[in-house]
């Protein structure tokens, strides 16, 4: 029972920490362009080295 007094606040803190990291990344524009890098790799011109 004593472990619940420690584990419940720690788990709540981890959830709020993960939500804070997610919303901070979202506000910084981390998830704005999800298709650009995938299409850029297909259009890459790989020329052999001379």
C-alpha cells in the first residue's frame, strides 16, 4: 500500500510531462510537414561518383 503513495504521483507526473513535451513540439512546428521529407527522398537524384 505504501508503494501506491509513491507510484501514483510519479505516474501522474510522467503523464503531464509527456503531454507537455507533445504540446511543446506541436507548438514549435515539429508536426507541420509530415509528407515533405518522405517525398524528398523519392525525388533525390543520386548520381554516381566520378
